[in-house]
């Protein structure tokens, strides 16, 4: 949905197109060291204590934890056994059933954003994604993760 959006109410931005907001986010992730792969995950399978993700280009990736942030699409998670419930937003038929932290019923699979039942507004889905990521990092660290930048 963000790819088609015109946004005049995103905190800190007077106005921006959805594609520009996405590009800004990708650039910020790269600056922090993320490797961005332009491909679609078509399958996730459980492998012992991890997951194998297969892309449309037939590449394979391993992960111990996955955050599903699939917007209105829930089929990928459903194939893995992630429970769904009726959607909470207009025109959103199904969402993943998550707890307050973002955990699903499948250990190691988290969900954030519209697919987890929060509002489709970009600022809210971004905040929910950040919340779930912090909860995941905290679980991995064994203590609450807090990291705030300060003025230089």
C-alpha cells in the first residue's frame, strides 16, 4: 500500500510519496549495515532450530527468527502454520494472531504491522515494526534492549 501512498501526516516529514518513504527507509537501513536483497520470499520451512527461506530467484537463506511484515498478505505465514484471525482494519480480511510483543503461535516467527492487526497508516506500522524488533533483540540478549542516539 505504501508504494501507492501520498503522505502528508508522517511525523517529521511535511509530505512525501510512498516510494520516496520506502527509499529513505532502505537507505537508512543500509547506512546501519543492513544488506538489502530485492527478491520475494516464496517459502519458509522449519529446519531443526532454524528456518529456511526460499526466494523467487531460488536463493536460500537461514534464520533463527523471522519477523513477518507482509502487509495484507498472510499466505506465507499460513503455510508455516501461523494462526490467523479476522482482520481489524477495513478491507483487511485476515491478520496473524500475535501477542503484545509480536510473537505468533510458531516459535521464532514474529509479525508486525498491518499483517499483525495494527492500523495501515505508515507511522503506526513503522512503530509496530520497531517495537517487535526491539522485543526480538531483547529476547536474544536476555535483557531489555535500549539504544538511543545522542547529539554529537
